[in-house]
C-alpha cells in the first residue's frame, strides 16, 4: 500500500527539477497528480514521463500569480480525479542581482510568483479541503529564507515570506482539518545548481556538515511525509532539508 493511495495532489512548477520529483514521488506513493506549470509543453512532457512510471497524471498551463488560473488548476483535479487532498506550492523563479542593480520589476516578479502564487494556491486548495474534511498543503521555501543569499534580496524575502504565510494559514485552517507546512531545501543537485561556477559550488559545499549536496528526491520524500497521515499531528512546521547547513 502506498502512503497516498486514493489521494489527489496538485503540484505547481512541476514540469522539471524539484517540482517534477515531488510529482513523481507523490504519484508513486499512490496519488493521482495534477501538474501546473507556466511552460505548457514541458508540463505535457512531464505527464508522459510520469505515465511511463504508471503514475496517473494530467497537466494544465498555470500562471500561479493569476487567481483564476489557480482556481482552474484545482478544479481540474476535483473534476477529473476527485476532491483535492494535497497541494504543493512549488512554483518559483529567480531574477538575481545585487540590491544596487536590481530592477524593481524583478523584485516584484519574484515576490509575486513565490509568495502571491503560494497564497493563491493555499486559498484555492483550502476552499476544497474544508468541504471534504481536511488535507495537506506544503509550501516550498528555501534556506535562503532563513539566512539570506547575496544577490537575492527578492528571492530571500519571498522565501522568508512563505514561512509567515505557512504559519498564519496553518492557524486559520487547523480547525478545518487542513495542515499547512513548509520545506526549506538547501543546496540541491539540479541542472540550475550544477551550472554554478565550481568555486561557488565548492564554497557552498564547504558549509554543509554532511559534505554533499542533496538530491531532488530527498526534498520530495520530505514533502511526501508532510502530505501523508504519518504527519497527521504536524502543522505550521518548517522542515530544513540541508544536510545540516546553517543549523
């Protein structure tokens, strides 16, 4: 028996990277998965890859900053698979620059996708979850929201904001049986991080007590725990997946 047999999940930003791994792990644990992503063709390809793993999945183009788009994504799950059980707000972008050089449009865009997007996802999911007795919402923050990253005032602020959103919504939704938690990944081995200059990679690696980068599946498996009944008494929590970095 899978931990999520018979459950339905929505994962935003799941066409690639950590988001795809989350969709895969939840799907292989038994959930039917709806992928939302701004890149429609990449999302369609992700569904094909999941189908090859016997994961039941569909996708829809979704701009998480658009309230109607997010509501439609949740409705796709409800109409196609049944009431939503698990919502993972993972979608994000980066627009890195120093404070001095960052354009205000790039600051706002990053906050809008990460923070407004997660707020839209939380609100849309909560409406459905209240009606059928509960569910689990997981927000993907970052260790940058705890310590801040040079050149990422926008990203660090957004990821810190996700912690506040998680805790406030967890308090509001607890009596409805809806749990809300966050995950803060550290250095995770993805195509984006592996494109970093070697000196920057080595400097980050030196800060990790476990002396290695994490894998996307290691983030996804923590999300699975929070999504499942194994975490039935966990809400408002922020779990760091960092190999001990910045503990």
